[in-house]
């Protein structure tokens, strides 16, 4: 008997079943499970070999190639032999024969006045033309600055080819070992950000990516701190010196900070006027229950949030003045598990969150048009999703690889990948696109 | 001739006004405003009222002194938070050294209480534990404590911070309802950041869903 069960278990654990774990399994009530993946519908792109053996060009090509791959907008293919002709120009005929849609050339800049200038070209192989080009000024010495510049160029290439920019020139904040870190979405550039308190929790980006807000554990309390990333200067949000102060989120215009303040009567959502450095407005009134995790709609008109008013924490929505509070995601009292960690998508169409299924948190996405809830994960513990600015990628904390770390899922293709250098991470916050000055 | 307290508190009031006034202190016991009611308006008007009271004659001198003292206290507390934020100090609870209690009383006072999953109400069995603390607190009126709410590893980091605050508040409410002065009890939430037992089963979780009691000011 036991043997037969074991055999059945082994059969179930075939590679195909393992691959499909995130889209199979019993669906909780009212939940549509899985991601639709239609292969072969994406354009293919190749990054052409450099004409000269210049190390800097090779590293630029490698970063570009990875960024294009991680955009999940293309099938990135290897350049066939004979793909380039004289001076690194693409051989359209050879590329076309292999069904390549786009080719990216990285060349020494034509009128390079000095070192560190590179031209990036996007070739439309079908029409045999250069669709667009840019000159990349590579800052000398600093590897981080070079990578940031190339990420910016990769996002431009994605925009030229598909109509909307990529997400390479972004940064993800997370907490590990009680400290605050940042990492680029390709897993490079991981760096600790000196912060107040230990642990530091719930980091959030301002829309211009110049400041962050977070909860600091200090002996006297749990204040909210707003910190300038360039200078490191810090400011305590007025009123957050007392009680527990958590889940800050800047409004889309950057002028207000929504957060939850808890005291002896429960936890409620407040707005702090960042622009005027003053004035705290209360939005919810709970008595012995909690309202927390506010997340703004992109138009700044509404806030989704978590409330335990009906017992277990669930997803609600209200106007930004606190009126019209109502349940947002359908739940059945007693059978729907705790819901937490909501984040409104940058395109306004969806809210991602995690909800416990059989006592284990899984990532879900609520489609606001029809209020349908879609389960995205099913393998291990998966929590605290955060949207990329393209509205199709999410980063989240997952134990699926055997250790807790960040993963990234593309909701369009279903592709999941671990984010390198994030072991032990939690509470990720994906930045908006960096300002062009920073991206080079 | 300016009264002494006014000289001390006037700069504090000016600074408070310039800082655009934090929310009322927990001890201010303001009524719960309706949704969207700007709570700063309450704080602003409280400050304005205090200032107005200060301008009036000496009938309200005592009330004036109290409110100004509160404002100054709020400011000094805010300053200490800012100092900690700038100084990146570690999060360590005040040491309960030299509490002036017998070893038995100290142990009784420190005895943790426990909670059901996702609940913050004091279990009937734990009321007796709190009652024993009541006797010690009554016998040592200078004694002040901090109640720290904790959660198990399940549930989100952030929700557990809110839940831990409610757990600490529940024990404080019980003690205050039974005669302990509110000002002698501070509460803090550790969420799920300080598990007592690092295990991942119900046995560990049950130990971690708790309120810890720490002496923050000794009996002597």
C-alpha cells in the first residue's frame, strides 16, 4: 500500500509536473489559477557580435542581451555565423533567413571625440533598415554608472521595438538581516543602504526615486523615516514618534505619504503631507482592529488597503479622502485565508497581493475590470508581490528554491526566474523608472 | 514677570507650531474623529487653545501648566526619536536591572501571557497571571513596565506588527481597568521579529504568540 502511494508520488513528481506546479493544483473558491503562455508569438532579437575585440563593447553587449531577455518581450537568439558584414553591419539576408526580426548592433561611435562613446542601433531585419539609434556615453571608471547607462539604452531598444519601454533601468529595495538593500532587476549592483533602526522594514520609493520611506525599529518606538538616497539625510514623519508606524506609500504625485499608525485602539491609515512637511489626516477609524498597507491607484484617487474589520485581514478599497470604504476582493468568511501585502499595478488595471491557501501564502492578482482573482503561484511560500513599472512583471518573496529569496514573474509569459544576490530577502519594493539623468 | 514654566515651554510651543504639530500624544485621550477628519486640525486647535489659555489670566494656571508640560514632553520625545534615527542605535529594551523587586516578584512580573492564532484577547487563564502582576504593581507604585507584543512567523511581517501592538494593548487595557495608572505602562510591538522559539511548528508558534513584560522603571 505504502509502496503504491510512493510510486504514485514519484509519478506525480515527473519533470513535467514539477514545471507546471505554479499553474496546477486545486483552485480555492472563485479563483482562476494559472498563467497562459503562448510561445512563439514574441519577436526574435539577436545582439550582433562586436566588430572589434573591445572589452567594453563585449560587456555592453552582454548587459544589453540580458536586459532584452529579462524584458520577456523577445525570443533572444544567438547571432548566426555570417550575421555581420563589413564594419559590424548586419547581414540582413542571413538574419532574415533564420527568421530574426530585430538585430541590435553595438559599435564604436562614429564621431567618437574620445573614449567611452558607443553607438547602439536597432535594425529591423524584415525591412532592412535601422529603426533607431542612440549614442551611449559611458562614464569612465565606475562600473555601476556604466551598467546604469546600458540599462537605460536597453529600455530604449525595447521601446523602439515594442512601443513601451523595458524595466532594466530600475532598482528593487528589499530587507535582509534587518537591513535595507537595493539590487538591479538583473541581480547585479546589490548594495546596502545605511538606514535608521534595526530592523528596517517596509521600504517604499518616492515616484522620482530620489527618496525612500521605511519603518525603523528604535528603542522608543517604530517611527517612519523619509530618507534622501543621495545625501542620506533623514526626517521622522510627524506623529510617527508614537506607537507602531508601518507600510508607507508615496502618492503617485509624490506629495503625500499614506501609512498605517497603530496605537492602543488599533491601527489606522493616515496621510502625511510630504510637500508641505506637515499635516496628518486620518482616513480610517478602527477600534481594536487594524487597517494597514495602503496602496495608491495610479491616478491618486483611491487607496486599496488591508483591514481586519470582518475578522481576518482582507482587501478593501476607499477614496483617497477615506470615503466609500468597501471590500475589494471577494472572500468567504471562514474559508478565505488571510490577505496581505497589496500593491496596485502601475497601469491601474490590477492589484497584486498574497493570500493564504491552506496556511501557505500565495501570490494573487485581482483584475479590477471584472474583480476576478487569479492565483499566480503554488510552489512553496510566495508573498509580498511588488510591480515593475511595466505592469507585467512582479517581484515577490519565495521559498520555492529551498531558500527564501526574491523571484520575478512575467505575467504575460509565465516565466519565473530567481533574482540573484537576494537570499534571505523580504518586503521587496520595485522602483518606478529612474529619471533619465540617473539612467544616463 | 513671566512664570517659570512659561519661559521653558514657550520655545517648545513655537517649535511645535513650526513643525506643524504631530498628532496628539497617546495620553491626550482625544475623541475618535470621523473618517477623513484631519487629526492635525485637532492637534493644531489644541495647541492654539493652549496658547490662548496661556494668554488668559491665572484662573486656568494649572491646566495651562499641564498642557504646556505635555507639549514640551511631546517635543522632547520627538527629539529622542530623531536622535535614535540619526544615530542608528540598536533596538534594545531598557534593562530591568536593579528593579528593586524580590526575585520572585520580578519573575511574576516578567511572566509572559499567550494568545491564540490571529487573536489579541487575553485568555481567561492569563487573567490570573495579570492579576498577580496587579498586586506587585500596587505594592510598588514607582514601578513602570513595558509590554511587548509578539507574533508567530505566520502572517505577513506588517500585519503582525499591527497584531503585536493589539496584543500589548490588550494586556495594558486589562491592567489599567484594574487600577494601574496608564502612564506606568508603555506598549511596543515586535511583530514576528523576536521569536522565542525558532521552530516552525505549532509548539514553537504557541510560545511565540505572547506579551513580554519588562521593567522600564524600578521600584526604588
